[in-house]
C-alpha cells in the first residue's frame, strides 16, 4: 500500500482495512491481531509495525502521525497541541479531492486522509480552492476514527456537496508547511502550534469586529478571515503585536483607559484558565505592553502577574464637542466635565467618555426645568411653616448622603445641578445651610441608584460591581471622577 507524504498512520491503517475487504478497521485489526489502540495513541512501536505491514518507510509515517499524550494534549514531532487544535472525532474532507481520487464508494480506500484536514484552523483545500466539509457525527468515537469506512458510508453525501470557493490564505499555508515540513527560526515559529493557530484567529477577531466582539457564533468563513488578519500581525514578531495593540487605543469611540475593555475578546481569551503554560510567551508580550502603556494600580494582576503600580501614558485621544454637548459647553465647564483653554476653546477632561456625554444629554432632557442652584427655595418661616414652604419634610445633607450611600460632596453636587431639590435653611440652621426635601429624594431614588446602594442589594464588593457595570457599558451619571458613582436605575435593571 503506497503511503502519501501527508497521510497519518490512522488513515493508512483504515485504507489497508478497506482494501482488504474488511467491514471495519476494528474487525480487520482483530483478524490479524494488530494493536489498534497503541497506534491511535501514536506509539512508535505500533507505527513501525504498520509500516512493515504496508511496506512503507516507518520514519516517513511517524513524521506525520500525531501522538496522544493524554488529558487533551497531543504532540506532532516537536510540536505541542491541544484538543482544540485537532479534529479528532469529526472527519473533514474536500469534496473535490474525493471526486477526483475515488471513482466509487467501493474504492474509498483510494483517498488518503490529509494531516492538514485534522487541524481545526485549516478550513480550505489549497489544491481546489474550496471549503472543507464535515461528515455527519457518529455515535461512537471508534467509528469516527475509521476514515475509509466513514467515506464509504457518506460517499453520496460528500460528492453531492457544492464547491464553496475559499482562497488558501498565507495563514493556512503557514500552518500546512509547519505541520508537514517543520518549524522555522522566527519568533512565531518558537510559539507552539496551538498558540499560533488560535492566537491568530482571536487577534483577527478583535481587529475585525472591535472590542465588543464575542468569541462565539462566527461562521467558518469568518474564522478563516480572522486567522489571516491575525497572522499578518503575529508573523512580524512581538514589536508588530505591540504596535497593533497600541493602534487599538487610537480607534474612534473606544475607551483607551482600561486594557481589558479595550482589547475585548483578545484579553478575555488570554485570561482564560484553560490556556496552559505554552501561552506564556504570548502573554508576556501583551503584559509588557500593558505595563508600558496603561496605568494599573499596584498589586492588580495583569494576566497572572501583579502590577508595580507605575504610571503610564494612556490618556484618551480628545474628541471634539458636537451637537448638544457643544451647545452646553459652558455648563460642562461649570460641572467639572470640561475646561477652558488659554485660547478660549473648551475641551473635555480625560475621564469624560462619549457614553457620559449621552448620559448628560439624557439628564438634561429628563430635568428640563431644573438648572443649577436656581432650584433652591428660601425658607423664611419656622417650624411647621418652614416644612410646608420647603415642600414637606426636609433632610440634612449628611442624612441624605447616608440614605443614598454617597458622599456629602456628591449630595451638594446633585443639589447644585437640580437633581435634588435643595432648600436654603439659614433660618432653621446655621447661615448658608442647605436641606433637601423628602419628595425630591424619593423621586431621585425612583430614577437613580448609587453604587453603594447596589452593593447592599447585590451583596457584592463595590469594585466587582463597578467592573461588571463598566463591562456591560452602563453609563455613569455625568459627574467629576472624585464623586460617588451613580447610575440610572432602569439601565442597571436591564
């Protein structure tokens, strides 16, 4: 039986069984007392016995045969791979190769299985420029391992499959050359096979779909495109990867302050606990970029390594004021969200995001009649008359702060900007004292919720809740950064 240069040992054994007229590879091996399980584990002795049986070179057969190390790990010569790298229980074929090489279902042994068809990241056939097709799943894994029997069983279905054009990208060509010919000397060649294949796809996903992209629910053709895009960066080494990550921070409409939010699926994937130590060289490049370009508090873990707390230049790229924000530029300055430059122009402060400006516009439209401290009502009576003049019962600033779980400074800001009804209580308390009406407090709590209140409800730390809300893109109430965090209640509930 001739052995093709790209054919693994399992395929050769399956073709031998089909050519010998056996109904299955399992029965064939039982009839000749051949050790089938050691062969599928990739043991050298079993591969040598098969080479002797088929009359081919044992070294050539071992070169393209995968060895199972256990616990979802595999080795191909000096290449290390994981369960996600290889299609072990699902058979993929090229319909054009089957049409050309197998004249009938009875001669399915004519078609050898290509080693590259097993690699998950190779989805096209370079010879015919079409997408591979996946055969229907089998109930038992031992049946899925019998390639020729599978091809004979589904021959009619395979030859009826339409040819879906798909170009063979440099990414897939690189993976094919690497598994058939061996590694090179570049930085990307020193990464393990499963690291290169999956990293190229996830990085390409982030480049193509942005920071909010999901790691799931993408078509095979999309993953082909993602892999080609990511490989185009990784092939040039760690400097090119760092430059690509820096370019993400300059994209329009992204929050460049937080690396996890900025890198999106790329950061989520790298933080996954399922990734082994072989991914550490890749993590190290990303980690060094984060430490050099982002301000991370001391002790915070970045891909498993604590930060030293060094300040870095990760200031947001300023974006111009437009529309509603431009018409209310002076009010933004008064509220501590913008500042006036020496040339008279008004620019936003670094912490202000586009989502915060949208929250500011929403707030102004929701409270059209409440503008600044003009909402205060002087109290000239005492006792019960004072309460009536103030719109009912009133509370001190400290009492409101305790009720809302925010700082007194934040309460003063809310009163000044009309979100709470402030009343001049100089006749009741010391001169200049302000109280808040109970009615306005009740209305405020119906519309807004502070991070402190949310902590009491959810019974979770403020830091974890704040991170979760930020990742969910829930906008803060437009306030300076030294004040308490307050959200729209309906956004939090959603």
